[in-house]
């Protein structure tokens, strides 16, 4: 009986030690674009668990290519995190940045005081992110008020998209802050490399009234869906779904 108590106590000490040094902390990059444009705002979706909120660390999301002729380091630091969570981080790509085909995204918990010299955990993508000058992707026009059983019309444009036939274009009205979250989606299976179109999105009659929704457009894999994103762009979260008919 004494040996079991000692064994349990030792196990507790080991778990406490692992938690203190951060070995149980996990971080993942869930969604990211494979191609970005100079001057574009890029969204990277990250999840984590067992983050030691009592310690002085921040979540850093970074786009980098240190092997480029002019090394690239674009990052955003996020503090005030919950122990377990998920969020999209926005990175602003400068319009004068060097074009490259070997950049990567990194997500990490790093010390506020020591930076990369004190890191809890790191996740990174492959070095296959392209930063190019000719690529464009934008949501141009959209309604900020839509009603149930209506059709929302969204104008989008893109230029120099090199995604092949394995990708499709989707446009959706979404709100993942709701419980449960939702997305009303229109799919376009074939698209030109450069185009400007107006897309119709059907809002179902059972749609719940909701504020802070947004329109998102993305080129995603036909097989892997959001696990393989070529490019994504979103409008501000300023759309409201109302139960009243709009006249």
C-alpha cells in the first residue's frame, strides 16, 4: 500500500513538473492560405490547449522566409489568452515585401521578456507559401442587412489565381461566434484565373437572427476542403441577419 502511495505521489510530481515547464502545452495551425499578395491582410486560424495563463507569454503568429534575398518576418503578438482556445490572427503583408515561394507560417508561445530564447511550443507549416505581386482577391460589395428566406448578392474579384482544377471557389455568410456556429455557402466548381462576379447566397427560412456575421470567399481543395486552402479573404463582421423582410 505504501509503494502505491509513493508511486501516485511521484506521478503527481512528474505531471506538475511537466505542466510547469510547459511540455503539456499544445498549439496547432488549423487554416492558412498557400498564396498571399503584397499589401494583403492574411488570416491564420490557430488553436491551443493547456496554455499557462499565469505565466508571461504571448501567442505569436508569424509569416517568415529567412532564406529570401531580403529576409521576411511579419508577425502579430496576442496576449490575454484563455487556457484553451481557438482564434484567427490577421497579418498585414507590406506592399513592398519581396516575392518568394518558400515562406512559412509559424505559431508559438514565446516569452514577453526573452522572446524566442524562451519558447513553450511551436507549430509551423511547410515552406511552400507563395508571396506574389500580381495576385489579387477581394470582396468588393455586400449587403450589411439580410433577412431569412432571401438571397444575398456578393461581388468578388480575383486576379492571377493559379489554383488548378483540384480547387473550387466558395463564398459564404458565416458566424462561428454563435452557438451553434453556421455558414450559408455557395460553391463554384470552375473559375477563370482572373474575373469579377456577383454571387448569390441563399439564406434559409430557418436562419436565426444574428449580428456580427461576415462574408468569406476562399479557393479551397475539392477533396480536403479547409485543410487545403489556396487563398481566403473576408469582409468585416458587420452583417446582420434579421427575421423581418427587407423592403
